[in-house]
C-alpha cells in the first residue's frame, strides 16, 4: 500500500482564495484587514517567516506592517509598541515573532497582546477558550492540521490520535482540538517509554518533535493518517520532517510531505484569523 499524500499546498491555496474573496467584500464595506508583525533581532529563520507572512497578506489584499527592531530593544519598549498596536483601529491582528531575545519575557509579551487581536492564538485567554470549546483564535499550525484532516475526510471521532510532542504551540493544542472532535488522545514526549508501542496504536499520528526522520515505518500502524509537523534539516542540509517519508509511505494510509504539508497551512490559517478579526470588528461596529 502506498499512502495518499496530503497536499497542504493545494488545500492552503483554496483557503487563501476564500480569504481573498472575503477581504474584497470587507473592503467594499470600508474595512481593510491589517496585520502587524513584530520582529526583534536578527534570527534569519524568523526573518524569512515574517517576510512570507507579509507577502501572503499583501497577495490577499490585506495590509501588513512589519515592525523590525534590533536585538537590544528593551522589554519596556516592546510592551509600549504592543500597547500602541492594541489601540490602533486599523490593526486587526498582532503577531510577535518568537523566539524573542533572552532579556525579554516571552510570556509577559504574549499577555500584553489584546486577546481580540491575538491571531497567533497564544494568549492564555485564547488558549482557555479553545480548551473549553468557546469561540477563540485557534493557533495556526494545529488549526491547519485539523483543516487538512477535514479536507481529506479523516474524521477523528472514535479514533485513537497519538500526538508526539507537547509544546504549547503545536503538541498540546492539536491534542485538544482532536479531543474536541471526539478522538481518544494520547500525548507522548521525550520521557515516554517505548514510544513505538503508543504510536503503533494510532489511527491518527501527529509528529511534532523537531527531529529529522525520527518516525519510521515501525512506529506506524498500517493505514494510519500521519501528519508530519517537523521542519528539520537532514544530513545533507535538505529540509525534512520528523517522519521518514519514504519508509512510512509504504505503511501509512495518508501522509503529509515536508515541505508542502503542514507548513503552508500554518500561514493560510494566520491569514484567516486576521480576516476573522477584522470581520469581528466590523460586526461589533454594526451592533454598537
Ligand atoms: P518543541 O521543541 O517545543 O517541542 C518538541 C516536543 O517533542 C517536546 O514536547 C519534546 O518532549 C518532544 N520530543 C523531543 N524528543 C523526543 C523523543 N525522542 N521522543 C518523543 N518526544 C520527543 O518543538 P515545537 O513543538 O515548537 O516544534 C516541533 C517541530 O515542528 C519542529 O521541527 C518545528 O520546526 C516544527 N514546526 C513546524 C511548524 C509548521 O508550520 N510546519 C510550526 C511550528 C513548529 P519534552 O516536552 O519532554 O521535551
């Protein structure tokens, strides 16, 4: 059996087309969705990510402001900038690119973002609302994974979903979203003993580990849907996931490639969250 390749590029393209349409309609009503991206320091991966986000925003007709600061920006100055963006009616989404330099308290910065503009979905209010199933900005990568499953007709209800990784941005939230869709969820991490004994039970396996080609065919139940979140470099410096694609392809039922799987979905969901925030703002104005 060869797995069906889950085409994140194609699915994200569809989502972006829908966003573009909705942006047009919002603009006709006098609202131009705006995303502010804040970058501190010189991290080259972060710079690539923020440039991509800005480019995608603009391609979809949304405004995007990049606020770029040197490494030695003080925490106070950053918090003041966030306050300014919180109060700017033309900005609907605020994204502070992580990681921040060590002298800045990341949690303090996330807390400072107005939850109604928290398009990354990292604010504790967003996280809390997500966990109790209330309206919230969902974190982009986990939300993108759920959209991929939905698009391919993979219903988590009654399935055993095993999530390898428990970070606040991927592992924990994707497990929560799978639980909300009635999966039975198991979380694994670096202290899990005999990892393969868990992953082999998975109907849906999410790999969010950060280790190149760590998940092999012997970790996978035949026919399982395997979602590879990892973005790593292999021994030749080539981009690769946490899953050994060539090996697992022969066992899995569905498999996401890297690149072209989860990655493009993350950015599409950020666009959708920003648009959604602008739509919420308009609705509030209409109700006022
Ligand atoms: P973190 O480093 O924050 O978390 C990694 C998780 O993997 C931890 O929970 C860790 O366990 C677990 N882990 C590490 N080693 C093992 C092991 N040997 N066995 C089992 N579990 C292990 O990473 P992120 O969640 O931020 O990201 C994971 C990967 O996804 C990275 O490659 C990252 O680049 C990529 N990524 C991709 C995105 C996309 O858009 N495609 C977006 C975000 C991330 P413990 O908690 O015990 O330390």
